[in-house]
C-alpha cells in the first residue's frame, strides 16, 4: 500500500539525464527500462544492497540505480530484463542515480518482462570516445578497426587505434563472447563503456549472454611486435633454429644451446613460463622456462 503524500513523476532515463534539474531530489518512476549492467546484485541474499545500470528500452545511456538493503526487488535478474522502478533521483559521488528505499516505503523494483534492447553508439576511434566521456560514460559503444595491443589474459587485453598509441582496456565477463586474440590482430568491439575505479582507467566491458562481442577479422600490417632479446656474442655457441626444426629433430638438439629469433609467444602463463611457436596459429609450440634471476623482460601473449 502506497504511503500518502508520495507522488512519483513518470520519466525515462534519457529525460532524467538530459534535464536533471527538473527531477533532482524528487521521486520518479521508470517503466519497462532495461537491466543493462550489474555493479552488485547478490541473488542468494535479497537483504543485501543492489547497484546496477538501466537504459531505456532501445536506448544507449545508462543510469545507476541503488537499492538499499531490504528494498523491494526481485531476487535475481538477467541482462535484457525489463524493470519497473520507483525511487528518488539524486546525486551521489558526483553522479546521478535513483535511490530505492527499504520495503517500508513505496519505493520498489519490479521485473515486468524480458527481451529489452539497447543501441550501440559508434565512435570513429578511441580518442574520440575518450573525448566524449561526459555523454559516453556508462553507455553502449562500438569501435571498429582496433589493433590488439597487449594481451594479459583471454578476458583482458588492451586495444589501440591503428594510427595512434592511445589504448583502452577490454574486459570480458565470465562466459562473454570473446574469441582468442593475439597482439597485432584487428578487431571490432561492442560493449559497455565505463570507468574502472579500482584500476583508475577507462574500459569496455563485454558482458556475458548479450550481443556484446569482440570480432576478429585480420592481422594488422602496421603492427610492430614488441621484442624480447637475449644477448648472443659473435663467439656464441648458440645454434639458430626454428621451433618446427627443433621439434622435428629433438635428438640432434637435445642438451645443446640454441637461439630462436622472432619466435611468437603463443601463450604466456608468466614471464618465466610461456609457450612459443614460429608464427600465430602454428601447430608446433615449445615451452620456455626461465630460471630465477635469468635475463627476462616482461612477457605477454602476442609478443615476438
């Protein structure tokens, strides 16, 4: 039963973000907005707080919703679910949000359906995106023709524009649509653009079970691989070989000193334990183990 004297103003996410002064510190009501991005929502404990972003159905820009512990809300939701929200529109930590109070108030979050959609805004390059954070922050973005720069893990890597060194981090949620990538590949990226406060950098999150994706479509000809060198003198006992030659003739090279140049790092567990091959997608690969205190620069997947 609604408490007397509480009037909710119908609004959309776009209206709230476009004309915040008209709604600030007032109770508002959003109908059939799309659950877009989770900050915190513990399905196993409805008494915990919840924090998440919603966009208009078919929209782009996101608005944070904070539901305090004990607020009326569904136990769980999935990306694309439609929600009905009543709460107070306010500023918290210099950002707009809707605050949903405890179940003792008329504030609430209801799930009204599923199948909600959103739109990705295309940006010509990373510099343009980073120059538009006032409007692009917490929204869906799309960038084409990016070059994979550094690969930290299958779910985290940086990309840059083909003509500049400016880069941005791509982070994939568990189960997100991200193929195996290596440095130098050209990719298209569609996902949620946000500021990662723990690391103090901008990133594009590829969410799971959504249309967010990383599409690989080529190897950049402009990529200059990072080099990792080993000092070899003119009197060196090292025999220069390829990975394929080494593996095809193991008895010939067993317990001998060899040198492999421009070997491709196929997978790096650590700087001291990684796999190499002669070229990307090669079937023959070799494990390299670096002893403690040996000369070794930082190694990442995709290095040469």
